[in-house]
C-alpha cells in the first residue's frame, strides 16, 4: 500500500492478492487497513454469483469488504487464447457483447464485465498482447458502447447490494483450495512432497530470523515490528534517515553508527525473508525450476545479512530442513540448488557444513 501511494499519489482502496488467495482472516485484515474491495475468481464464491455486479462479504466487528468476481471465460481467453485476441474490434463486438446479461440490458440495469489477467502476459509471455489491450481500451470497446471504468469508481456509483458467502481458503489458479502452495495438489503434475519441505524450511528460517531481529533491534527501536513494516520507505528513499529514526528510534534518537549498521542489516534480512515466500516458488510442478531457486536464493541472502549483523549461523539449520526436498524430474536436491547459487565473497556466509 505504501508502494502504491508513492507511485500514484493517493491511498490504495483496492488490493489484488497473490493468486487471489483468501480466507476470512485475510479479508478482515485488508478491511482494517482501509482496503474496501478486492477481485476474486467466480469459483471462490460458495454459491453461484452474477459476475456483472459486486458483492458484500461480512467480516468481524461490523466490518465488510466488497468483492468483484471476474468473468472466467473471457479472462482465461484473453490470457491464454491467442485466437481470441487477434482482433480487438472483433473481441469487443462479439465476445464482450456476448457476455452481457440480456435481462439487465433490456431493463437498463447497470452491469460490469470484468476481465482479470496477469500483467506479465502483456509483451512478455505473449508478444503483442499489449497492443491488443491498448487498442481494445482506446478504440474497440468504446466503439461498441462500453465505458472503461475502474472498480473503485463502479463501486461508488453502483455499490454492492447483495451479500455472498465465500469458499475459504481458495485461490484463482487452483479450484481445489490452496494446498498447491503448501503440500501440493492433485491438479499439479508430478510428486509434490518437495513443497511442504521447502515451505517448512523457509518458515523455520523466518521464525529464527524473527527472534534474532527482535532480540538485537530492541535496544534501538521503540517497536521493532513497526520499524520493520515502515522499512520499505527508508529502503526506497521515500523517507529520510532522520525522519525514520525520529519516528522509530528509542527516544526518537538515531543510534550510534555500529548499532545503526546492525539494525539496517537485520531490516534488510527481514526484507529478503519475506521475498522468499513469493507464491510462484510453490505454484509449479517441480523443485528444479527458476522459481524455487529464487526462493532459496532470497533465503540465502537473509542468512548472509543475519550472519554479517550478529554472527549467528542460520545456514546450517536451514540446509538440514531443506535436505529432504528433491526434484522428481532431475533428482536435484534443495541443498544442491543452494550449493549451485553464485558464489559470494568469503565471510559473507557461515562456513558450509561438511558432508552436505
């Protein structure tokens, strides 16, 4: 949310969650932080819904959040069917108009066609798909009488009136729940036991790192976790060192240089700990891919920063936890992937355990 505000100059009121993965606790946390709406897949609803209108989800203590359900066939087609996106005029005149609810159209009732699609498809996975999207928004859709509208604006002029119950936990990219990101799912090819091993290794590393962070920064921060949560602004240069320390330093003071340096290393370790849980590390079918390798690399970066900061070895236990993880295709192990990461200068990591 801080990143959004920095880029666009105003607060974010909506949030796209990773994989649109939700449970009620997650939605309630969003509501507590001022997020008023999110986007979900239609199969995340417990009962059939009309995706041309928003719905209300009731939460704790009188809170609520609005959810928009995207059009499944159109979203999948725009994302993966090249024939559907070869001509934006045809798409608008055929596919868009064909997905309007006739009864609402006849009665003059408002309706929304929401197409949800990953940004990396445009010009990256799908060459020229960005040109299709640009033409559709600027020419194709308006020519057929469609108005391009943000979800927040639509919610303001046509607020949700119906409530919905959700399937929880659930996500858009797996209709079976969220097991794909923990222990594996039957819809994923191959043997998935590596996922639970990798997740446990990362979780245990984070637990150990959290304890050290709390222990070694308590003497310089009034609230270590509040400082951690505000670190992005400092890291990206959105807030000055003086401002950060006046808000978070003990007594509003900036600590002496050595303690400040240690705190910055531990804040950076927290940054990479969170990076290691990137959802794509667990999405695909095999351990021996770039995505799990990246997660392990992020974990190693956190291990290195902690080692430099407080001279505590988190590497050994992480590798022990990672040892059972193995690729069903290449038979490469998690420890093997760790060892294949690019070398770093001597002293930046604990000594590598003998025999691993």
